[in-house]
């Protein structure tokens, strides 16, 4: 969930100017942060305060591993600035350093993101490539065309279909994070066991301006509208198939809302679904990461706690709050979260629900899993399972999970694939 939650991409916008790009890259690699800060534009210096660049770089190194080499450099000359994409290879992943340099040779933007030049995405070992067919499609969602992929079991005339919704933020259809593609893993693994899936790029991925184009953009705009449009598309394209819903993280958080909409979903799979308020999880995650590092940033922690108090006040849209709010979300968005009680809404769900949880997950923890169990473990339509070695991406690891783990390539655990396939196929009998 954005920069603090998964702790890996920070900073602002982008660009740089000819040899100055090389100079700044060299300064970062050699940790000459003070010298680099002297090249900031006025606007940049107001946003990225002294010392912050060093903190960002060290946080990056903690996640990516040590810097190894510069791989590529591309430039894009604009009217008022030049934008550079500099691909760097680190121990665990390739990253793009995005720089923006104004025409007066000032650094006006700097940003890191996982590179498309990343390591080859291998197919999970439990996948039978000959047992599936993939089709790229697109569908309309209130005037926005959404691209997606349906993965179908080969040589089967009848099969159930799972519509999948990723976690928060502008995720692509595979929920790509560094060298990991958990939704692709799920799609391939499930198709190999007779279950089709439909995954799609969120509108916030391909149309980031949507948060401004739609007045009061909220949780329903981000999830309910898209999932329901996906349901309409799939139910027309593949008539007669039973359709299920699968959500991960924030996508799982909204599962009760999805299941109580007017769409005829046959059941839902909730992966790492928070039962507690989102803002409480943000604070818990920040404190966890600081404990892992062995260093508490009192200023950052105080800022987050102050923002959390403002978020808690939003019980109506008339409330006056100090901005920016936590995670940079709008008051309207936070109101939509605060007015949604996932535990209470879940009481209305009569269709089957499968709740899965990684026990090493620090973003949505066993506390949330146990809360779901507290309320619904005795209900006939609810099933629960947790996995001792799995993290938030449902990838196996050892010891306390931390952000750097997400940068290492892995696959969604085969046990998760098997459990989902078994659960769905049993309902189809």
C-alpha cells in the first residue's frame, strides 16, 4: 500500500540534463548526497529536505541489495526539461533511476521504480503450459477501456472463472512487484487445475488522472465499479460459467462489499484481508519496519501519528481536517474507508468464503486473520487456512518478513494454488 506500506519506491517527479545525469548518478552511487543536494532546483529543495536523499538511498539499498552496475541510459528532451531513465542493477533487482533536469541545469525531479529490464519472469514449476490458453482482452468501465488477460484451461468445455482484484495502488494485472508476479502465478497454477481466471490492469495504472477526473474518487471507484464491469464482461463473453471473486490485500478487504453487490458471484477467496481499519495497519507497518531496521525515525513516526488522528476524525465529509492526509489519499477516499465496516457487511454474505493468510505477513497480520475467524469460523460457508512460511505475496521465506524480501524473485506457494483449486472445484461438483 503505497510508499510506507511496502517500503520501496520514494520521492517525486523526474528529469536531468546530459552529462549532469551521469554526474548525479555517480554521486548517488558514491553516496555524495550533500553535493547532489546542491544541484536541486528551488522547488526540489523545498520538497526533498537536506538529509532526505541519503535516507531514501539507504532504504533502497536495504530492499534491493548492493549496487552492482549501470545497465542503460535513455533521455527524452522536452520543451522545459530533459527526462532521463537510468537503469541500475542491484543485487536483487533492476531499478530505474528517473531524473528530470531543467534547462537551467538544475535537478528538478528524482524517482526510483522497478525496471522493466528486470530479470526474466520464469513460469512457476507447478504450471503445465500445455494445459492452458491465454487471451488478452479489453472491456469498458464507465468510458475507460481496461486491458486484461483471461487464462483458460485447455481442452475443457466447461470451467469456473475467477475474477481477481489486486491490492491498493496502480497495480497491473499480474500485481507485478520487482521480480514477482503473484497474480500471474495464480492464473497459471489454477488453469493447470481446471480453473480459469481473469486479471486486469486497474484504471489507476493506465489512467492515473482518474483520481481527479472522478469527483470524490473513493474505494468504490477503485474496486466495486471495476470488478462489477469485469463481471458483466466475463458473464457475456463466457455465458453459463460460474464466476468467483478473488481479492488480495485491499482487494480482499472489499470482498464483502463485492459479494453483497447485485452481481451473481458464486463465492470469494480473500488473500491477506485486513479486518482492522486501514490506517491502524499503516502505523503498525511503519513501526514494524523501524523495529526491523533498529532505528526509530521519531519525526516520521510523529507525522504519521498526526495524520492518523486526522483520518480518524473523518466520519462525514463536512469534517475539517489538516492535509495532506495519510498515504496522500483524499478526504473523500478516507471517508469511504471509514464508513465501510467489512466485518459487519460480511454478515450479509451467504455464498462460500475462503480466507487465506501468510503467517509471516507484516502488512496484514495474523491479528486480522484471527479476527475474521473470531466472527465467522463457526459459519458453514466460511473456510480458513494460514501458512507458516508465507509472506504478504504468499511467497515462502524464512525469519521475520521485511521489504527487501519482495525484491527477490519467487513464486506463489503451490499449496495456495492447490487449496484454491480444490475449494473451487469442490463447489463445482
